[in-house]
């Protein structure tokens, strides 16, 4: 009996869905992972890097690799967080004015990608996908190694 790999299936879906979003975001000079970071920082900033990594579902090293080019592009900056809110390994992150401009300029492309994807999937499948991915993420987080 052949069993389809759950991980391979999810990664395959992610690549296909990412291609839709990348097509919309590319003219703005930003990738899906970069947009995701800017979008989340827009919602949370200023935020400590370790808390931000947890919010993004990343470890600290993966986050560092992801934000390095965004800091170099002057879209993100490190900031001092209030004393007692972070440990010695932490630092604050927030969007720069250029980062805010990049986020706002590319947000319309993300909205278009979101609308295109929802149109293709339809409302029921779109909502089911969001619900299922959230449920799977939470279940796996409770049993993380």
C-alpha cells in the first residue's frame, strides 16, 4: 500500500500557491517571504526578534537570515526595546519609513493575489484551507520535537 507523504503534499501546494503571489508581488521588487515579514512587522512593531520569530513560526536563525536582506534594503531597522521586555539575546524590530512605503506599495498586489486565489478556490475551499492549515499548525505545535 502506497501512502502519500503529508509533508511533500503540503510543500507542493505551497509552491503552487506561492507562484500566484510571487507573480503579483514581483513587479514591486518583493518576494512572498519578504512581504510576509513586512506585513507582520506592520501589525506588531516594535517587537522583540524572538517574539517575532515565534509569531512567524520560525526559529531565531531562520528569522535572522530572512531579515538580513531587509535590513540591508533599509526596510527594517533594529530598535532598543524597553528595559525588562527582552532578554540579552533579543533586540527590537520595526519597519523603516522606506519599509512602510514598500509594504503599502506592494499591499495592493497582495490583495490582488489573495482575490485571485480565493476566486480560483471559491469561498468554501478557501475557508476550509485556512481552517485546516490553522488546525494542523496548532496540532503540530503541541507535539513539536
